């Protein structure tokens, strides 16, 4: 039982437990039970545990308060990650933190070192609680005037947790379209999405920098390469995504065209943030132009940053691959970022992630297209990429997919959450080191 197998089987166990709980008549608001509920429970449990947000039913009306609590618990566990959640529980009961636990946390969080793993877990839990509680208090201001304090408290709690974990579940039938003109809700939800998806390591470094500046401590913090790449790439994608969606959808009367200018900018910003694996929407995705949908697909495939609650190939993978291209164009043999040379093993990992992700998307898109030929291609592609990148955005075709199509989306969500390389490592086992070196020979490429 390798660490990768433990993580993969752990997510399966969480999904199975969530399926059983969501399939109970107690979890269904209208009462009664049928075999259709089992598929709904399996789909919803997978979507929650993989922090995706894909739905085949209306969350707010289909599930009872008990079912909604179960769903929220699955989102929280899925966002923290199986190893993080279980390790924290072990720390609470006083179990000794062994070497195997440290290795598991290192692989689950994609950390470069083993030391301080227990402290990192505690910091992650504390950071999660801080952001989620802050989001709850701010969202209460939005929901209380129209829903009353008691209902607003549950709405704020639900949406704050799902936003921080980049899940995208909403208790409103139209997601957040009814609040497209609310600056506070748009900024709070988008802020939770960004910080939840940027990675805990980047947040820790940001906190250390702010603490040193406020306390006026001597010395200057040197930001890590991971921080520089994650933050700079995130900012570039957010700005470029906002501008691109604003220009593409500006003349579309079904999305931005009929809004005032301020609301147009706010909606374009929110739609640029949410493909970073969140899944919320303040405009009708099914009415977007084909160009707008394709931009969303590109943003979803990139996703967030390592170590956070986001999916996709990650911002760091994108920067490594673009830096490789830049090095080739400049005639260099070494790949560098911010005056730091990238190890060859990291380049191979980035290539493996990109190729594995593209193969997964191509295969799953083909299978869903074969099972549901009446659905247009761009909607299927967005659905599959959204599932793989654990986003949850859809043009509304999810509920209408065939049983086989829904099962393929379930598999895609699972692969996207655990990661292509981790899943292959779990299937194939740990690699065997080899001392064999073969002679080099040139190959025509490009």
C-alpha cells in the first residue's frame, strides 16, 4: 500500500460514504426513494468530495437540510484533501506523527520537504477557518436583508465554505445570477476563490511578509520561486481573462450586453475568476458565445496553483512549459524562471501532467460524445474540462446526459481531483530505479 494508493483509495472511500449518506431518504427533501436517487447520490458525492460543483439536481430543493450538511462536509474534506483531513484527525487524538505520515503529506500537498509537516497541517486548518469565518460574516451582510438572520446564516456558511474550497455548489436555483449586481458578494466570493486556489504555501509567505512589515522586523523576506510563479501567473490570468470575456461578451444581449457598465465589469471579473476551478456563475453560461465558452475552457484547463483547493494542470505547470518554449526560441539549453534554473525532473513532471491531462480530456470527450451524440461539441468539451479541472461550470447539459455519460463525468472528476500522475502511480506502483543508459540519437521534432 503505497502513499499514492492510500490517497486514491481514501477519496474513493469518502465518495462511497457520502453516496450512502446522500442516498438515505433522510437526505432527500421530498421523501421517498428510488434507484434514480442512488445515481444522483453517487454523482453529487463525487462532485462534492472532488470539490467540483457539478450537479444533476437543484441542490437547494432536492436535498434536505441533513443532505446539505452532508454535502458541505464532503466539500470541506475534499477541499482539505484526504491526507490533510485524516492527518489532522490523527493529531487531534494524539497519535505520533511518523515518517510515513510526513511523506504522505508531502506528496498530497506537493511540498518539497518533509520537516514541519505537522505544523503545516495545523496552519492549513487555521487558515481555512479564518477565511471561511470571515466570508460568513461578510456574506451575512448580503443575505440578511432578504432572507432573515437564521436563513442568511446558513446561506452564508454554505457559500463561504464552497467558495473557499473552490466547489461551486449553491443553494439558489440560478446559482448566483440573482446577485450579479452585488459588489460585496462578487468581491467576497471571488476573493475566497482566489485565495483558496492560490495555494497554502503562497498564503503563508504572504502572511510572513505582512507580519514582518507591520512589526518592522529587520531583514527582507525572499519570496520563493513557487510564490512568484503562482501569484504572477494568477494576476496575469485574472486580468487577461476579465478583458477577454468583457470584449467577447460585450455585444451579447443574453450575457453582458443588457447590463449597466459597472455590472458588466463586475460580471466579466467574476466569470474570469470562477473558471479557476470554482464553478459559481453570475451569468447564464449556456447563453455565452462560442468564443466566450472557449476562453472559459482554456482558463479551466489551467486551473489554480499547487497546494490549494484548485484543480487543472496548475499555474506552475503552465509557466514551466512556456519557459521551455521561451528557452527553445532563445536557443538556450537550460530553462529558468526569475533567475532560478528549473530542474530537469520538474520539466518532465510538467510535461507528464500536460500530456496526461490532454489525453484524459480527449478520451472522456470522445466517450461522452458517443453516448450523447445529440449534444453539441462545445458543450460536451466544456463539461468534460470542467469536470477534469474540478470546476463545475456547465451549459446545463449535466442532468440530461445518459447514464453512461454521467458515469464518465464521475470518473473524470475523480481523475482530476487525485491527479493524473498520482493515479498512474497508484495503478503502476512505485517506479524502479534503473542504472541503464542508452546511447543518444537525434530525432526530427516540430
